[in-house]
C-alpha cells in the first residue's frame, strides 16, 4: 500500500462522511474510465462515438470524465456504440 492509499484509509476511518463521498466519487470515476477503455479498445474516437449517438464530442467527454448521475440507458447506448454489451451485476 502506498502513501496515498494509507492516507485515504486513515481519512475514511476518521470520517464516515469522507468515506461515503470518496466511494461515490470513485464509482463515478470508474464508470467513466470503463467506458473510455471500451471506446479505445474499439478503436473509436470520442467524435466517432458522438456521431453514432447523435450527440457532440463534448457530451462523450463529459460521460468519460464526469460520469455522475449518468442514466443506465445512456451507458447501454454508449456500450452498443463501441461494439460492447452492457451487463449489470448486483453483488
């Protein structure tokens, strides 16, 4: 575990509010990162995906970089546009 990870764990233990906020932010970031990786693996640019979804490149950038409050249907359309399938798992 590096210094940053130790710091985050200490903060989480001291502050339940920080822990909740951190986890929410991490999950939002993770969704965007997964979508970006799927797009890159498919060899498409943000502009390519925007055309397929009939939207603007800036909208795709927002999805990839700030995925908070993104609709499940939008994630599904994005996945389909990059040739992927959306699978949802509740664990």
